[in-house]
């Protein structure tokens, strides 16, 4: 069993920890597969009332590991690859219990998007959040921009998605992206305290409260993910994407043609 994701369950609270601290918990294929295996396991357990999702080391997650990009199965198209990822991502809002994402250090790209799809987020004062995908010639494609739009509005969502601008925890708090900002040394304790408080509540009341909130937010996220997969597939097949990769290998500025 992979140790890239750790799981501990105590008194109704499951703690899921990303465990690639040397890579700032960047997702490679192994960690990605194990993360969703753990979520699938927790979905079937009746002794879990709340999930805390955190990262070992200095960061929550720096997104996709660019040194280990996702591998396609033999004969698998880009569209099929993205669709498989989307089916797994839906676990984040289909879980029967709330997920609290505990953000610290670098919280970027797909890691940030997935955190946005959780029920709650808290951050340390040192957390830095961003969507750097456009700088790599692609777009965010895990539904996070839709949730960011819901929380913070068009202006900030566009700024982050189009420029890759990094925001601080305090700015995230102002826009409702996180609900609390605490000192780094108390972050894990604060997260556990919140989760234990939720775990004490009526599981039926928590379940229905979560479902009501999800019914308000999820349809737009689901629609956005459909549009993202079509756009990302087109990007992967574009001349501009091939030019960007070639330019980086050759150490020169890319010459984009918009096609």
C-alpha cells in the first residue's frame, strides 16, 4: 500500500494527510490514485462523521507534479483521461460527511481547486494560494474556478485564472475562500477542534445541511467541469501547446499563433 497518503481515524474524525513533503505534496499518479482510494474507503465507513484533509511538511499541495505528469493508459485519449479524473473528483462533494481542507504553505493548481470543492477551508497566516495553469499553457480543469467564482466573484476568479496571481490567506478570508485564518503552529489543532465539533452533532442534521449547500453550489461546478474538459482537450491538441513545450525544451520564448 502506498504511503503517499496517510489515514488515521479517531472519535469519528478521519484525518487524511498528503505525504510527499519533499515535493510540497505535489500530486503524482501514485498519490492521486491513493488519495481517491482513501476517500472511497471513507465513503463506506459508518464510524466517520467528518474528514480533515491536510498535508505533511510545509505545504498543503503545490498542485500537479510537473516532473511526473499524468500517464495515459494505452489507447486512452486526452478526453478520456480528463473524464476519469473528473469522475474521481466528484467524490469530494459526494461524500456523505463534510470535508475540512487545512491549507498551509503553497496551495496551488489542482490541489487548490480540489480544496475549493470541499465543504470548508481554514488556512494558516503563511498560506499562499494560486492557479498557475495558464503559465503552463493549460487551464484549471477540476471545477475550482466555478467554486472560486461563486465565493469571490468574477473579478478575483478572472485575475487568478488569467494571470496566476498568488493571494494571501488574509485576502482569501476577505473573499470568503477560507472561513478562518490561524497561526501556523495552531492550524492542525484548530482543524481537529472544528472536526470534532461537527462529529458531535446529529449525523442526520449534518448530512442534510451538507446536501442543501451542495445542491446550491454543485450544478454550476458540474457544468463548468464539462466545459473545462472540452477546452483542455482542445488545448492539448493545439499548435500553441506544442510550441510552448518545444520552446521550453529549447530555452527560448514561445511564438504563439492562437491555434
